[in-house]
C-alpha cells in the first residue's frame, strides 16, 4: 500500500510503503526492489534507517543512519546501501567517516 505525502527540503516527494515513511520516491523504489530481492532469496536481513555511531577515540562525532542494510547470499560482507537524489557536503563527510570506521562493510551508493 503506497501513499504520497508532502515534499521535503530538497523537493523530494515523501512516500509511505508498507507503513514505512520514506523521504523520497527514490528511496521508496529502492526499498521495493530490495524487498523483491529478499523475497527471491538473493538478499536477507533487510533493515531500513539503521543508526551507526561514528566515534573517534571514544568521542561521538555523529550518528550516521544508513538507508538500507542487508546481507547477500554470495557475499560475506554486510551491505550499506544509500539512495540519494542530492549529495550534500554533510553526507559526503559522514559517508567517508563511515567507510573509515567500518571498513569491513560493502558500500553502495545509488543516485537518482
């Protein structure tokens, strides 16, 4: 069940799918595609908006929320999956920090 909602600060249309609010149609579509992959057994443990603490020397710098986190059948690494319409400076910085602090994940960035 899908429901369109208002626009956010980047002009994205918000959408609700399966009772989950997504900030953009792009992210909602990514979720639907990932759900199909999960139903077919290609990915599993699909999660949305997963928080990660970005800490350096015990000091919390910020919290990074991954759009999607999942595992793939033939990949030993956990996948961090981002769907972005616009890449902000803050996002670029958090993405770099995330990769530096969690090097054992696989990172995927999908643009509109």
